C-alpha cells in the first residue's frame, strides 16, 4: 500500500475514533443532565467511565501519531524486542497502563 494512503487512512481512523469518543461523552453528559440517567453512577465512577476510555483513545492517538511521524515503531525492553504489527500493540498497552496508573494515583475518591 502507498505510504501516503496509509497516512491518510491513519488520520481518518484518528479523527473517527476521536469524534466517536466526543459523541459518546456528549451523549453521557446530555442524558445525565437532562434525564438524570446514569448521573449518580457517572459521578461516583467518573474516572472509570470517562477516564479509562479517554486513556485508551489517548494511547491510540499517541501510537498513531508516532507511527505516522517517525515511521514503523519498534519496542525493546526487558530483553524482548517487538517489531512489525506487535510493536504498536505493545506500545499501546504500555501507554494505556501508564495513563490508567496515573488516573488511579491522582484520582481522589
């Protein structure tokens, strides 16, 4: 596949995922405020309901942006080296776990 087409498809994926995330968050807010549906659950578990999906999207965005700005991703650590299709997946998992851990550490309940 042409590298330019790959870049275009990647940015389309980033835009679609971001738009769907904003739409989902907007629907939760709209329903929560207008119908009082899920408001209590969302307030009690905001970090889980909003924070973790935001961390997943943020991790995806970081992986895609790095891949398209610097080329193929290669992850190496603890004696293991990931290349090809496995590297972005491992990098996404590491980014997501780092963001989820930060949410857990910083969220006051």
